[in-house]
C-alpha cells in the first residue's frame, strides 16, 4: 500500500513544471497519500533536501514559471555512490515511489534508481520537445509562443529598416522549436539540425526575393546547427548579406505556462500518480493523440523523433 | 484544370482566420492559381463584393486578429435565390472552387453550393471548438489563452478580497472552452452544458471549502448553461453566497492568434487548396492527431463531439 | 526613535500594491526598523490580524497583482470603538507608525487614527486615479494598459463584423481611465462623468461617419455615467443603432503591474517610510511632475481633480 | 497659408511612431491640410519617395510597432548636395513644412533644412529616452515594459537554477532604460554609463548576499558601458562568478506601443501640426510635467540629461 511519494524537477526548467508538481501533490492527497518535494533535483535527493508539500504549499503556483523545487545538473548522481545515497534518503523518509519531471538526461538517472528498486515514473518537461515517445513535452508550447512573440517584435524593426534578421532559438540538437516558430512567424527561412544547410541556395533565394521587391527577411535558426554569429558570417562571405542577429536565449525558458502546457502538466502529474498506484514503474507519461499513456523510460532517448516534413514544406510555400 | 479559387470567412470571427486566408492565397500561387477574396461572407458572395488577393495583399496579416475579409451572417443566402445569385457571381468571375472558413452554419451554406455544382472545401474556424470531425478548430487555443489570462487577473482580485467569482466564458452550446480554462486556471468549479448542474451540491462544496480555510473560489461558467447573473442569483438563493460576476464577452474572439492556431490555420489553408487540386469537394479539413485529413462537411454538425471526461475529473481532483 | 512600523492595504486592490509593500518593508530594514503586515485592511487592524514581514516575506512579490496583505472594506472601523480597538492593537505591538495604501476612503480612516495619536502616512493606490494632490496613483497605468489590450481585441471583432461596440470601463465617479483608453485605443467616442452626454449629437456623428464609409465604431464609457446596457438602449431609442456591449469589469484590477506602476509604488513606499523617519504624519505621498512629495491627507478628497481638456479634444480630432 | 505638410521617421524605429504619424495626418486634415508621407527618412526625402496619406492610410496603424514610413540612416543627407536635393523635392510637391520623428541625429538633419528655409518641427521618438529638453520620448515606456517582461522570464530560470544573470539592455550612451528596468524588475545591481563601475565592490556585494542565503541575482547592464560578455569575464576574473548572459537586443524596439506611448505620440503629433500652424519652426515638441511645449531643436543634444539619483539609490535599498 503506497503512502508517500516524492517529486523532483531536474535538468533545464520549463514552464508548466510547477503545474505538474501541483497536480502530483493534489492527486496524491486525493488518493490519501503524502508528497515529499525534493529540492534541486538529484543533488537535493542525495542530500536529503526535502520538505512535505501539503495542499497550501502548491496553492498559487500553477501559473508560475520555473520550478519552486528548483533544479540542478548533477555529476555526482551519475556514480553508484550517488545513487545509493539517494536511495538511502528515500528509505529514511519512507518514500514508496518517485516522480521525476525533466528531460532524457533526468530519465537516465531515474532509470538507475528504478533498477535499484525504487518505483519511478517520469514526466517529460522540456521546452525542446526532443523526447521521443510523447507527442509533446511540458513547456514546449509556451516556449514557442514566447519565441513567436519576440520574433513578431523583431519583424516590426526588420520591416521598418528593410533588414535581414537571423533569430537564434533554443532546441538543443533538435529543430522542433525553430520549425514551429518559423511557420507561425511567417519566417522566410528556417535552419534546423535535421536538414543539411545549403548556404549558396539560401543566398540565391535571398537574391531572388530582393529582386521581387521583398525588403526584409527573417531566418529562424536552431541553436543546434551553429551560432547566429556564424550564420551571419557565412551569409556575409557567400552572398554579401549584412544580417542582424538576435539570440533569444533564456527568456524562452521562462514565463507563465500557456493554457495548453498547464493542462498538459496537470494531466501528466495526475496520471503519473495514478500509474504508480496501479503498480507501474520505469515508465514515462506520454501524450499520444491527446491521450495520456505510458512508455518505457528508455524510449525517451532510444527512438528518434522526427520533424514533420509537412511543416518544412510550408515554410517554403507560404513565405516566398 | 483549376485556375482561380475564391475564399471567404463566415460566421463569428476567430483568431487565425487571416493566417488561413494567407495560406490559401500563397498555396494557390505556389500551384499557379489565382485567389479571389470575397468580403462579408455569403452576403458579399451574393453581391459580388470581391477582390483579387495577390502575394502582397496577404503580407503582414498572419498575426492579425479578426478577418480582413470581414464576415457576416446572412438570412438571404438560406434561400434558393440567394444561392443562385452566389453561383452566378462565381461563374462570372470564372471561379473554379470555393474555400469557406467558418463554423457549422457556414458549412451548411457551403454544402448547398456544392450540391449545385461548385467545388467547395470548408476550414473549421471558431473559438468554440464545437465542430465534430476535427480535434481542434482555428481560434480555440487563442481564445482559451485569452480567457485564462483574464481569469488570472480576476484571481488576483478574488484572493485579495476573499471573494467568490463567477466568470462566464463563451462556447455557444458546448463546454470545451469553459472546461479547458477551468483546468488551466485552477478553478474550483466548472459549469458546462454537457453536465447537469446541481446547485445544492455546489453550495455544499463551497461551504466545506470555506470551513477548511479556502477564502476565495472561482467558478467558470459556459454561456450555454445560463447567464452569470442567473447563476449568481441561484447561489444567493440556495446557499446565501454573494458572488461577483464577470462576463468575458467578445474579447475572447480577438487578439493575435497563438502559435498553435497560426500553424493550424496555415496547414489547413494549404491543405484545403491542395485538396481542391486533387479534385476533392464537399469536405471539411480536419486535424486528427495532428494530421490533416478530410471528412464530409455534414460531419461538422451530424456527429456529436464530447468533452474529455478526464478533464472534468481533474477540475475536482486538483482544486479541492 | 522609530523602531517598528505597520503597513496595510485597504479599499479596492490595485496592481503595484505588493511592490509598495515590498518597498516599505525593505526601506524600513535599510533604516534598521521592523515592519508588521496587517491583513485585510482596517478589519485586520482591529482584530490584530498581523505578522512580521522580513526580507524574505516580500521576496518575489514585486510583480504579483492584488495584495498579499489582502484588503477589505470595514463599516466597523468607521465607529469610535473600532478606531480605539485598532489603536490598542498597535500599542500592544509597539508599532510607532502606520502606512496605509489605498484610496480616499482609506485615507479618511487613516486620518482618524492620526488625530488619535498614531503617526500615519498614506500611499495612493487605486486604478481610478481619482485622488487629488497626486498626478498619478498606483495601478492606474496598469489598468489603462489592461483595458487598452482588451479594447484592441474588441476592435478585431468590431471591424470584422462592421459593428458598433460600447466598452464600459472602471473609474468610479471619474473619467480618467475612460479618457486615456479612448485616446490610446483610437476610439471614436468617449463618455465620461465630467462631460454632459448629448445622445442626439452622438447619433448624428455616427450617422455622418457611416455615410463617410466608416463601418465600425468604438465608444468608451466610464462606469460613473451609466451602465453600458443603458447607453445601448439609448442609442437604440434615439438613433436606431444596434450596439454590442462589453463590460470589462474586474480584470482591470488584476495583472502584473507595469514598469511605471512598479517604479511608482517602489518610490512611494520608500518615500513613505523615510517621511515617517523625518517625523512627518497625516500626509499622503504624492507624485508631482515625477517628484515624490507630501500633501495633507485631506487633499485626497477635498480638492477636485480635473480631466485634461487636451485629451478630450484629441478623441474628436484623431478619430473622425 | 499652410496647405500641405510632410512627415518622415528617421533613425532607429520606436513603438508609437505610427501613432504619431496618424496624429499628424488626422490633425492636419482637421485643420484643412494635406499630408505627404516620406518613406525611408531623409533617404526617401532626397529621392522623392513619397505618397499622400489620407484618413484611411493611417487607419489601423495606431497600435502597430515599427514605422509604416520605414526609416533609414543617411550619409548622403549630411552633404550640402543631399540637403538641396531634399529641398527641391519638397518644393516640387508644394510642401509648406516638415515634421521629423526621430532622435537627436535626425534633428540635426532637420535643423539644416530649417536653416535653408523649410519650416520644421521635431518629435522625439527613441526607446533610449536620451533626448534632453523633454521628460520622455516616444517608445521609451514600451521598451521598458518589454525589457521588464523579458527580465521577469529570466528571473524564473535564474531562481530555478540558483544562478547569476547579466541582462544587457539598450540605451545607447545613456542608462535610462537600464535604471528603470532595474528598479521595476527588482534587480540586485544596475550598471550604467553615468556611474563608474566598481567590479571589486560588486563582487563583495555578491559574496555578502550569497552568504546571507540569496541564491540568485540579476544584473541589468546598459549597452553603453560594455558588452554583457565582457562583464561576465570581469566577474569571472575578479570574483570567480559564473554568470549567464542574455542580450535582449532588437526585441526592445518592437511591439505594440503601451497606452502611455500611444497617448504621448498622439499628443505630440497633434501639437507638432498645430505649432506649425502657429508659425513655429526649428523646434522640438517636448513633454514637460505632462504638458506639451516646444524647445529649440538644438536642446536635444546640447544640454545633458541626468539620471534620477533617487532611482539609483532605490536599486540598492530595495534589492539587498
């Protein structure tokens, strides 16, 4: 009979993590269980930096960006000793199971604990959407809207000054964020890791659209390809273009979660707790076609996740 | 061989309609076709109130709320004479096919034209999400976020004054908007047309949560159930509660479309044109599990569309 | 030598009140004093519903709407007995002075305490800007921007449907909010308590602008004149116009404070504490031409505060 | 008798420029005059790149960021030949006077035309607020709020990861934007060109606040001091701090103008036209204590404009 669960956030923070924590706590309470909040991810887990989260502790956090549990990256936890220390802390507190909110790196850590006997469920939280097995991750929709809103502001200046702008967005090694923002901002070009960049072809396009009267253009660049300054230099060298550069940076990680992310986080948090109650472990909560389901934690990094080719085609069709 | 298509927006406006119009025009151009924009929905169709939309005409509209083609409701078009007048206008302009962006009422009109020989594809655009056959409609995600943002502001005042607030949101006869906002705002209660309201039970809950120390509460009410003032009176009569009332009203229809709605509208617009090119007609563009597909126009109103019971349960679990 | 001050928020909440509380607490600490936060305004003052506010207690509240101290209206405090009870609470806690954040009603209460011996400084916090003696009040700039943002959304729908919209905004008996929003939204008309409404003339204008091709219009109505529904009926009766109505309501009170309001609140909070340290009492902090200064509390309600006639003229000049 | 005026925007674009253009056009019409819009600043003036702006041409632009007239920097206009060419274009079009919206560089150009006989009025439009003679410039309030909103998002991530963040904001050689954002974001430090930076002292403060338990800090850096990367390196070298860097960049220039900027721009545009009608020239429109007035164009760059020392003190008092 499960009586006490723990929850932690790990890796890069993403908007909606707090809504997930709230859902874990309240669903646990609904089913008669208690929740321990672990601070600073696996670091705090090894240190026993914990506190009981009651109803009130998660009141008013649903819309807050970041994570009230804080987060950290931990080298120490990658060692056998670190993992043992974490398990001891959980045993001492009579914790029956753990919910880990984070990305694939966090799930690798979670899996080690699972193998050593602690029931674990993962919730995918990252703005990069680069976790296979689930259609979407918590924070992605908010980050896309934050980036879109920034790009719209840049469009004002780009069109006022007849300029070429390069906007570097996040996404780690994947182009999900860049591609979605490119379509929704009506950008002229998108550069993603999944597609080989042909600078000469891009310069030809720019040349052609200038000739047709287009006075400004936007290029959305995924950070996983190269830095915006490098792309600027290559456009200068190859085509003589003088682009302006903006690196959106960490603002993409913050802000109140969108309605979509808040609902997703709430559903995932509740589903994680109820999966633990059903005896599930070693799994990640997935959203597939709008339904909550489980898949093995390994799926997060073992299977590849592909960009939608329809969206890639759209950027070209709609912007020219 | 298709050379010229027409596009119109009809019924209530919704954010993203302009992005859909842009996608129709640019995709048509991409495939060597011309697009005629019809003003004021079926009214303008009968009057021949049209203009050619070239690349530049749809530049800069992707993020604008409302519809540059304007919209109207038309009684005249429901008559045989009205429909004939519309067809004559289309013939005179050598229009080969029509794209109708709107809700189920608009699709009924579109189907009449289709039966009389004009190829027609519908694109579901309404903030109410009350169109069966498609998971989502253009404008719904934006409206949900607009309503959420308003409810968050009300929460500030509700918690500062220890008050009970009723917020009436749109949705026509359906509770999609109300339910999603209730989950994402962390509202204590949601009242939707699909579920019988039990005022006595709600008052019991309010009483119980007051006793447990909850000093303020939010009720999200779908307009399809009753007016916020009526609910206020019933809460007063049954439980002696003095609720404040806010009717969000038309602001839910406006604003820049969210990234999700802009991408959805862009994909649907492109898919509509390419479906016409493939000889399809009498169909509506649907988004099913993130994929674009077609279904018969009649599906928009013939099949029922259900609320997600998981979300209904979440409101209760997470807010108490 | 002053050692302990108290702070409360009273009347309607307004965005920026928390920033003012934070500034009071931190400035007091900077000068070696302690701050007691009083809950629920004068109600909590009489009940001794207080807590010490240390540095951490006001961390992270600078951007939060509403007031963490909550607020209430109190009939009991208008009595001699109520005021005596409040003074006893302050004496028991060895409070040397009180900062009251609120509107003119709150300052009347504050003045009674001052007359009975407790040093008091008032900080003008209300979205209505209807306090004489100060150019601006905390929350006004935020409320104006919130209302503007809502009106912009309505404009989308108004222009898409060729409609006449009436938007009722707050402001109590004054037209400051309505007038500023009318100018910044480019509204066609503004109706404020300070200017006699001539319905027949407004209908003439509407008729004239329709004839000139204007397809939609916005009327901004201050709540102090009449309800939006009443104005709608009068436009129907006098000119046959069918207007849509939106009452913005309490959303105008919430939300994160704008930069202007946050800076204003921070300056006023610091200035209030430092004025008390200089032995000042019975005064309100005023912002005059961007400088912080003091005026007697009575000025808040004794002197009239006038609308800027230049803005009234602008609405007519720029919108026609 | 004045019959036709011209208007142009020059230098960096700023939010509210379009509202000013609208006000110029509509006020001119109100007084029976016609307005010519000049594209791309002084470049377009020399080339005669103009168009008549009627009522409809400025409909719907009041809330748009950037400038519909576009803007450019011009070396050619600094020459006698360039200025002569501009005057010939104005004479050919029978333009009686010119309104120049921009910063001090633009006003230097405007003054040359004035000396050669063309009546000119300047309107201060820049997000930097670095123009003496006026309390505020068009776009400053919006840019401050845009930057604040970005910094709030960074705060989410900073506090979740226990990090030190440096945020570089615009402002050219002045610290107005940085200082206001530092106060309104509750930043721990502000670095502005007007105050000598003491890196050792900043490191001491950081050390002290870490010891007191502060886990994260924000430094707002004005671009006029050094780059964020340079400051990062200096903090690393002097105190061993590992700061994260964000350069807000061009997003600060874009977006819908705030209510304050829209009202300011509307008033300044109307006042410029009416000043020309009264025979004024060689002047800039100023906002002094909320009143519109005129000062010589030279004041824009001849007199120094000082930071408010009260705000500098506030950053220290309130954040520690």
